[in-house]
């Protein structure tokens, strides 16, 4: 029994160069131009996010301990409100840090091209 080849199978690239060419055609631009600045930025972002998550976990544990020590509903509400406020502030600051890392990498890439 012969196997029919599907048109989608034939359209799938086989080599890394073909994959990159297809991505470029799809609008991803010249991925070969990704500089070490971008790779460095990705590493920094990963490290920043790992630190952020570790800090948030510590904050979660601290808040759980504080909640267990509450004697009144008012204390409980206060601890919860503080937790939410601090979390929102930390997430906002973290987003700013990640945007800054990406912006610096993009600016550096633009300088290298220009």
C-alpha cells in the first residue's frame, strides 16, 4: 500500500535554515541578527524573574504566618489589605524592571545596526 503525502507535510521545513527562512517570511524578520545583547537580556530577565518569584514566595509565607496570628476580623482584613497592596506594588515594579531590561537590549541592538 502506498502512502499519500499530505501537502502540509511537504510544506514543513526540514532544516534549521528552512525554519528560520519560514519565520522570516511570516514576519519575524532577520532572526539571525539576534545579538548577544538579546541573549544577555533574556538571561537577565530569567534571573530577575527567579528572584522576584522567590521574594513573592517569602512574602506569601510571611502573610500566612501573620494571618494565623490574627485575633479579630479587623486584623485579618488589615493583613490581607497590606498583602494585596504590597503584591500590586511589587508586580508593578517588576514589570518596570523587565521592560527596562528589554528596552536596553533593543536600544543596544539598534546602536549595533546603525
